[in-house]
C-alpha cells in the first residue's frame, strides 16, 4: 500500500510515482515464479479530495487490476496548490479502507 503525499510541496512527483509503479509491476510480471503482487494507492493532501474526507482518497483498492492504477493516476494533475496534510488520516484509510 502506498500512501502518497499529493500536496503542493510534491508538485511534479506524480509522474515519478506513475513511472516507478509501472517499473515495479513490469519487474514482477517477468519474475519466475510470478509473485502475487497487489498494490494499493492512497492519496492525501489534495483539496479536490474533500474536507469531509480529510483530503484523503483511495486511488486504487486491493486487489486491483494494474491498468486501473494507471487510469486513476493519470486523472490527477501533476501540480496543485497547497493542500492540508493529514498523514494520520491517510494511514487510517490505508489500514481500514
């Protein structure tokens, strides 16, 4: 499970996240034996995720089809204005959501 800070201080890093997730997935797909890889992504600190959600959103639930991760991550703008960071809420969502 990845808990990803998507606030203004990380502007531009969403592209690195996309690239590195695909690197992990592609490497796992070429392993023998092939691992049972499951990846989930929680984003936090985006105003568009809503104050009522503490600015946290599940972007990819477990188990997930990897193409869906790409689709959700490409919906996100690579840069954003300041967002409130409630890291504890992101972790709680990762554990309970």
